[in-house]
């Protein structure tokens, strides 16, 4: 592929993003280039070649945090930020729950438990974050350090489908699990083919794709919830468009579930299934 030169590069960026978005992204890339004392042109070339802006700039805002991102680890999305902040307000450490144990499955960058740790009062939680990918585990560990919560957010590499995963969690969270969160892979193979190349070509397919029309992870998460959750526990999982009814059915069928709620994202799409246990 021959990369456009000079003004052609800027025209290509506008054609890709539209004039307003191109102007904003160019301004951010120029600021980043100035800060790093590097030329801006290679950054623009990467963006024109469909690389996500977050990978180019190296961070993604998530709540009050700037989460470090590196390809191919999944970039945190605004819809995930939205339900995480809502969860942080709905259940927080207090007289009834002096310290909450959080288990985050498929953690990616570690954004969910790290934001909870930074939002709740100091000393109010400890978390175990699990991912199967080497790159994700290393990045989540880095983010925990950068965000100054490494003492309370522990990151380990493991496969949630492993028969030993429950034992691993019990070894690390001796008092059980009060809040279980997960943003698992939920994209079906058919939907994956329709995703923008900026997603397909750069983000790890293991963090996106799931069998059974995108639903393969939810029965396993539900099984772990019944095994590991303390009384009064909460499970919050992200879902894809059109999946909420099926996932609600999975969690409502679990023993001990008192209620299950569907939380919409800021665009009105059902995005998180939240179950409250007795």
C-alpha cells in the first residue's frame, strides 16, 4: 500500500473520519507528538491505516483514569465504563460490607477492578483479576501499578474454563467473592466478519469471539458465581446487542438469585446484566 503524502494524508484522514473527528484526532496526535518529541506524520499514517487512535496515543480515558492500552489487548469502551461506575455507586464498602472482595474475569487491561479500587474508599476492597492472555496480564499489572492500586488488585493468568479455576480463586480470595464482574468475549463469528478493520486487524480475537452465537462464556461465569459468591453477592456481566434476554435467563435460573436487572448503556442498548444473590 502506498501511503498518501503531505496534504493527501490529511485528506485521507478526513475521508476516513469526517472533518470534525479528523480535526480533533489530528490535534490530539499533534499534542502527543509534541509531548514525546516525535514527528506527527507517522502517527497520522498509522491512523489512516485504520489503527485505533487509543493504540497510537497509548491510553484510553476510563472514568477518572487514563488506562494504558497496547495492541492487541482489548481497548476499554465507554459502555463498559458506564456500567462499572453505576456498579460502584450501587454497591460500595460500608457498614454492611466493610471490605468487598472482587473477582474480575476476562480482565483485559484491568480497567474494571482498577476503576472500582480508585472509586471506592481506600482499603474498601481487594480484587483478583484473571485473563488468559500474556499481553493482557502484563498490561493489567502495569495499569494496577500506574493507577497505584497494585496492593489491592492482583492479576493472574488463568483460563476460566479450567477445572482448577475455583480453587485458584479460593486461594487468592480467602474470604470468598462479594462482587463478580466480567466483560467476556461475546461476538459471534458472523458478527465478527462485519466489524470494522480497526477492530478485526488490531484487537485480540480471543477477547472478542465466542462460540454459541457469542454466548459461550455466560454459563461458565454463572457456574462460577454459584460456587464462589458469598451471601448477598452481585454478578455484573457485559453483553452484546441482542443478547440480554438469553443472558438474563441464564442468571435468573441460578439458585439463590434474588433479582436480575438489565442496565442500558448511554445509547439505550441493554449492556449489563446484574444479578443480586440472597
